[in-house]
């Protein structure tokens, strides 16, 4: 059968997690093809996958000689895909799809023509929902509330609603601003119309950028709680946490400048940018000691 879903996994030193990720995908009851884009890993994650898969025709591995970054690698993978496959699954290498998750995501998109992207319930090893599974689009006020912790007051005071969801995640399929970028099933046509991933991002915020642009085109995201995906967060970034921390804040700055800065007077823009890098400095010790 021709694949209905083309899967792109960007790998960087994911170790054993990559093999578990691929295995969880090929065990889904959906015809799919998996493309792994390896960003110059220095571990044996790719050799493990090759040993596991043998000569499986539904698996392609592209090994880059340098780390292109996440967004560029996704776009590289998409360029080699079958144009007739309607769906693209972008999946982190440290994720494992639970049985039936891909079908739940695809069925949700099939049922909602205006939806361009669907995300699952992202869980930890104990089955608990992880932060960032359902999000609101950030702006300076919401980001300040989230950083300060005041977003928790949002359940009682709507003015304090932050990026994080304050209530229990929806129990049914629901339109939302944004879902976790760790696992995104995307309708390929609007993805290509939007120009794919913005390659100016190094790592972090490129997923929010994509969802924001899809929203500007009149599409929305769906949160699909019946689809469950385990995420072993931080596997690929554990060898360079400070660099990842730096890239995260560069991503925040780019998102603000690209979509929101023109709505603020110049002194306010300076304050927002100063706030982003103040957050970087305050969180830097945690990033450094997480190595």
C-alpha cells in the first residue's frame, strides 16, 4: 500500500531512543514511510536503527555531514517525500507512539477540513501529561506570566492566563492555538503552502512559528487526547544544554520580532528583548548544571 503518512524524524545523538521511536512508528496500523535525517550524530544511533530494520523499504536514512538544525533538516526530509501522501508526521527521536495514536491523529484531521495540524497527549513514563502538550500562542504579557509563575492564577483570573494551560487538558478532540512540537501530524498541502519550516530558527520555537503561520492562513490545530505519545525529553540536547538554552532564547526573540514587534513602540520592543535575555541569564545555571 502507498503510505498515507510520511514520517520525518530528525536525529542527533538520540542513542537507543531512536530505535524505540522507529519501532513504535512501524508498529502503528497505518501505512507509512519513515525518513530519518541524521544531523551528524557522533553516537551509534543510526547503526542501531540499521541493524534493527535490515532492508526495510519503508525506512530511509539520510546522514548529513554537519548539523543543519531542526527546521532545515525537516525541510530536507520533506523534499524527498512522495507528493501524493497527504500527511506528514514530524516526530522527535525521543518519542514513542502508543498503539493507535497515528490512526487517532489522522482520523481527527480527516474529520476537520479546516485543521492543518494535530497533536497528541504527550506523556511522561508514568503516563502523566507533560507541560507544553497544549499551549496558547505567546505574546509578551503571556510570556511574562509564564516565566514568573503567575499564569497559575489564570484559573481564577482570566487576565493572568499565560502560555501554559491552567486547567486539565481537554478530554475530547479540541481546536487549540498550539500543541507540542515533539509530535505533529500535518496536512502536507497547507504545510507546503506555508513554505515549510522557517530555517532561520536553530532549535526551539520553529514549531510555534509553523502553527502561527498556519493560523494566519485560516487553519487551526487540533489536540487529540486519544493519541498518546511518550516523550523522553532532552535526549538529544543533554550533551550541549547551554547551546540549546541559547537557541531557545534566540527562537523566542525571532518569534517576537517576526510576528509581534511591529505592534509595539520602540521602547516596549527593547523591554521585551531585554526580558528574553534576562530570562536566559536567570535560567542559565539550571541549563549548565543539567549536563
